C-alpha cells in the first residue's frame, strides 16, 4: 500500500473532517486517541495501546518486545501514506497559490 490516498479520501473513509486531517498532518493539531483510531481505521489499520512498565523499573526487559517484520512493514505503510498525503496537500496549496486549478 505505498499509499495513494488523498486527504479527501482519508476524510471520507474515516469520517473525519478534511480540515482536521490537514491540521494534524501539518502539526497544527495533536490528535486524541479516538481521533487517531478513526484515522487509522480509514487506512484499514487498528490502533492498539499497550501498557508497559516505566523506564528505569526493576524489569525493563519486560517492556521490550521484538517487533515482527509484518509490524514494521505495516508501520512503514502508514508513515508512507501520511507522508504522501502531506506532499500532495503541499503541492495543491502551491498550485492554488500560483492560480492553477
């Protein structure tokens, strides 16, 4: 999924307003956990939270686990999707600034 998804499509899939997605993508807004879960569902992903012992605890090794190749690949796909959507958004803003439609 070398993500060919626009902000508009992500908004449609996730049920989130486009301006919210844009603000998150441009670091003007930090998403809440429920918002992040909706956005990830729009990318056919699931948000999972895991409680781990704080750093410096007696058993730090219990907080660490090996990340599978599939998990690394999925994370890469998510980052690629968000990066591509951000680049598309920037290009569209540049075009609008030049009067291109």
